[in-house]
C-alpha cells in the first residue's frame, strides 16, 4: 500500500472554455494533424491548454514509441495547433473515462484546483497488425495559480498490467484550515 499526502493552498486557475488538458512534456505545436507537419511553436511542459479535437487514427508516440496515440488539436497561448497524444493529458468526460469508467469532477480545495487528466492509446500487435491493446496513463493535477504538480493516478498497458489509486480522501490532515488530499494505492 502506498500513501501520499499532498498539502493544498494558493490561488485558483483561470478557467478556459472547452476541455482542460495539460502538457505532460514539452509539446511541439504542429500546423496539421500529423506528426510530419510543420511545427509552429513548442508548448512547455505543465502548460494548461484547451483540447478541441483528436484524430481518429493513431500515430507512434513521441515518448512512448511502442504505442500509438491520436494527435490532439489544442488552443494554447501560442495559438491553435496539433500535439502528439502522448505529450498531452486530457480531462476525461463520462465518455472517455479510463476503465472501469470512473471520472473525477474538478474540485477546489482551498486555493488549489484539483482535476484528473489522462491520455489513452494502444500498443501495436504484430499478430493482428493493428493498434489493438489499450494503453492508459492518468494523473491527478494540482493547480495552484501558475504552479502545477502532477501525481500518478492510473496506468494500464496492453498486456493487462494496471495500477490505479484505490481511494481519494479529502480532509484537513494538517490542521491549517484547508483540505488536503490523501491518495491510497495498493
């Protein structure tokens, strides 16, 4: 069992219209929906962007080259553009939640904005010659003004290995007048 206590305090984030997303690494902003298109800028790691659309097809990941991910159309301070799906994590909706279909609503704890972000893709199967084994990675995002902290939330690979946080407890453990969050993973 792993226990993690994260203290929460600071200013709430600005809300963007659309689906919240977070770059999990520096993400080249492409002008077209393929990784071969020109790059107009790079969005820094831990930048909150708005996800607008994803491609239907999958492309080999930038960091996870063994898996395929859709390209994601985002709006950022550098303007609109496409980023590789393994470089951005998107706040799930009821339709895109990781198995077993759990979503976590945004929550304000003190001055910290707490939300969940994920990216989903698939591993390549040589036997079927297709991207057919689901891959998932998710994070709990703690946003305190411009400061972003991510905590691993869930992980699943195409071979059936998975890990997820079992319990999320909101309580003022530190007696500072602000709720804290306790993640319990087994």
